[in-house]
C-alpha cells in the first residue's frame, strides 16, 4: 500500500516558472524525504525534513511539512530544463522502511 | 567512489528461469534495500538488510530471495521467474537506516517472457 500520494500526477510548465508538487500521507511519520528520478536513472535524494521541522531550503528547492494536515509540498523556483524529471516523496512511518508515493512527472518546456 | 552499482543493467528471462541480481556499494553503509518499480508507480520494497548477515522482508517479498554475506554486497535472487516480475529493480544503501537519505543504483531492467 502507498503511504504518500503525490499531486498532481503530471505537471508541465514553462522554463523560469515555479513548480509546486504536493504529497499527502495517512499515518504519523518520523521524517519525509523527496527524491528526483531522471528518465531511465536511479533516484537521487533532494531533501529530508523531520517531523518537528516546518520548512527546509536547499538551493532552489523549498520543502514544507504540515503534520496536522499530513501533507508536504516541494517548490522548485526558477525552473530549468534540467529539472524535467519525476519527483517522489517517501515517508518512514513503518520503522526501518521507506514508503514511496507514485510520483509527480514534471516537464519544463523551453 | 563508484557509489552503488548494479549488475546486470538489462536481462531477458523465460518463465521458470532463475537469475541473481548483484548490488555493490563502496560507502561502507550498513543498510541495503531492493525495490521494484512498475510503470506509473512508486518504488515498492522487496527485501532489505540492516547489516552483514541479516535480511528482512519488505512489502512485496514473494518470489524473491536475498543474501548479504558481505557488507558491501546485497544479492537478489529469482528462483523461478514469472511475467509478473517484469520490472525495473533498484538497489539502495543508507548509512543509518530510514532516518537518513538512501543512495540508489542505476537500476536493472528485467523482462520475463
């Protein structure tokens, strides 16, 4: 069963615009992670946010976490063509395992 | 550092055949994981290991076996392949478990006919 559910499933924007992806989950978590997957490649870790944190930044990435609503969002500012990829959230509420959502497919148009 | 490597990159099997996927990491990580990814879906955990000599079942373990005889290697075996096992398989490692990031290999694309 999937713990995280990303929304939207697909997103297409113009280069330079901001992209926002959301993740909702069902049970309490210890932390939430975001990963990027370029086509045909493995996943690459972007940001980890712990349950007692509300916001975290890394370069052009901003992640928020609202544990009361059981949701997180990933904002990519000033998007570039290289940001075209699938983005996954993953939660660790199940002990030693991460549970991944089905992902958001982001396309940046030049 | 090579990070996490997977062998082979591609493989085609006939139903009933067996094979072993090899994952190797050179980061001295304790935790290692095997996932499968099917079209339009996220990753599902097959088996994982919290250290040399240990293995545990994940979300979808049926039809697979694993071994972790050496800390740097994690093997995934299919004893009798089925078409439902057609998927892309990813290995990952982590230094301290799910409270830290996971490092992924490039994947193995397996087709069972």
